[in-house]
């Protein structure tokens, strides 16, 4: 099978090649899949895409014209593909539903600790021979109330880790799991109550029409003053300008951001020689109680191996006409 692999980065190329093991003819492109680049897939049976590739209806139409019948996503989220239109065309789609919830959960808790104990500021002070402790006071995680929005595979691991810290856990999800209540003393509650009661709020929900800008001016106003807010889910879960306003007013005391609603064309690239055009990102970068990473939470050796392996397992199912457990329907 001939596969056009879009949006390939240096840190994943070796993993993809190893998982393919010469089975398929791969055409790897660093560029995003878009209306300008879709013709690169001409002559291929499948395309393999990542989080910021554009698989909207017009692009799917072009892919279908070229003979593309399969789309394999190297991620869990699929908000970048027009699923109903792909189904109408008869294009089968699959995602990597689980690659390493531990990678993202551990990174999430790492952000909490780094913000709380001001580890980045400490490091830069020491590099300047400043050993003062002024301004570095943190708080004990033990006994704090943490609200987890989205308690799926990643949220469960976050709950497990924070239970070990001695945190009181609140959760908001459309599906409630009684096992988590018993294991971690977790309490399911409404979103408003979670915002009102939590010292720390962490986002792990999928991005849908219903969850877009789930965290906005109204929800921020309901939060405890000085709350810590962490987004390692999807950028669009928060209204960025509302969060900036919340930080400026002191309503949000700490903000950890691994994902960003304006990340396309910005994240995963070296812009060190460029003038930053994104005013919201520029403002966030000036705030010392904000920690920004570039969609890095998933980035472990284990996760990359699993992403590559499952991607080609999905394609093998499609090629052989088999049922695929990761198929998007």
C-alpha cells in the first residue's frame, strides 16, 4: 500500500519507519495536509495525518479522487477531520485511541509542581548567581482539592497520581465510573461546583462543539481566586483571552498550557528568527505565573513507539478488510 504521511517531524520519523518495517511504500512530508498540499497524496491508497492537518470535506473529496480510501490519524483527537463526509465517501478512518496516558498525566502533574514550587524561576535565578528564596513560596499539594475535567484514560491516571499526593479529587464527566469513587475517593460533581471548590483544575476532555471554550469568562468567575488552571487536553477547551483577563485580574493565580487554540503553524516549529505575530501568545509569554510548553505532554519514547505501532496496525486492518477497533464511526 502507498501511504502519504503528512506533518512528519524529526522526532517521530524513525519510529514510523521502524513500525512500518518496509511493509508499505511511505511518502513522508514535513508539510501539513491542506488544500495547497493535498495533491502530494496523488497515487496513494491512504494518508496518515496528525493533529493540525486539515481533513475537511473539500480535501477529502480531492483525496477520494486520487484513490485514497483510508485515513490514519497519529493521535486520539479527530476534530480536524469531517467524519460524516468521509463516511459518505466511504473513506475509512482510524485513530490511536491510547498510546500512553501515563505520559500526558505525568507531564500534567509536572506542570502543577513546576508552577507551584516556581522551579523555572528558581533555575534562572541560580544561573544568575541569585540564591535568594524571596518570591518562591509554594504550597503543599497534600490536602488541596483538584478538579479533573474529563476523567477518561488520561484523567484516571491523573487521579491516581494525585490521590498519592493526598489531594481531594473532584471530577466532571458525562460518564461516571463508580470504581474511581471507591479507588480514589473521587467525587463527581457539576462543572460549576468543580470550579467553585477546586484549588487546581486540570483539563483532559476531548474537543467537541459542546466543550469548545468550556472554560470561559463565566466559568473563570466561578473559580476560587488564585486557582491553578492546567490545560493539557486541547487548546480550544479554553477561551484564551478570557484566561489572560483572569490572570491579569488575579482570579487565575497559575496557568499551565501545553496546548493552545492558535497552535497551528506555531507549535512544533522553530520560530526563533521570526517576529511573533500572535498577540495572545506574546502576552502569555510575559506572565511569570504562566508555564507554556509546545504540545509536549505526549512526547515519550513509549508513546511514540505505541503511536507508530497502532497506526500501522490500523492500516493493516483496513488493507485486509478486517474490523478495526480504533475505527472512527
